[in-house]
C-alpha cells in the first residue's frame, strides 16, 4: 500500500514529500511489514541512537495495531531508519506503557542501509512482530486493525503520511478511531 499525506494538514502543504510503500504479510506466528522509503534530503533525519528514544523525531516508519485480545488498547511500534524502536501500548496517547527490553528484543528489524539517489535518500525497514508479543499463540482467524505511518517531526522539513486517512485538523497518529482492517 502507498502511504499518503493528509493535505489538509498545514505541515504537509507546499513541500516535497517522501514516497513510502508498505507491504504487510500476516502468518500464523507473526506480522511483517516491509517499508520502502524515498525522501528528499530535507525530510531525512537520523539522530536517535537508542531504543525507547523519540523515534518520531527522526525519519521513522510506524505500525499502530489494535490489540487483538483487547480492542480498547493499541500498540505503537515506531522504527527509525537506523533500526532503533519505540514500542508501547495503552488506550490512548497519554499513559502509554513502554515495552521492556526483553519484549523489544523479540521484534525483528531488518534495515536497508540508506543510499543517495539524486536529491533523495532511499532506505527500507522490515519489522516483524511475533504473535506472542500480543499475548496470543497465533494470528490465525484474528481481525487485525490499525494504521501505518511515516513521519520525521524534527527533520528540516517535517512531514506526516498514513496508509489510511486521519480526519483531524493537525497531525495525530494516536487516533484508533481511524484504524482500518489490515488483513
């Protein structure tokens, strides 16, 4: 799927925006999302150097998933171009519970090193989320709802893209009411 900018958001207007493709694959034991990103130099940032850091400030791809066992809760997995990740769960933007190091260790991340192509930087990230992370044995028969995102809040040119539209006045990815079926 192609991630799209919400052009009603002022921060996305009048700028060159990244192109982001995402491919989601669900197997019984894991969800895998492969992101391919091409973005203008001004959109790229890679300063975060640790898991649990402010990944959304860097060039970042994000997977937000409703908990298959508890529809009032959702997970957010935010991964930088370097493979650092912020992962948390909760019912809304506030009071998120960060996943601990052992949980983060179960999330497989495979990065494609950034390369320069003309005036753009190309990079990729594959993220594999095991079923056990959600407290289930298998995704088989599970309804998966969520959204996929790309952002870089602290880049010279901040930007915000999503797989499914978010009908808000300004960028806000923590909006589960706009999640859609992913499988």
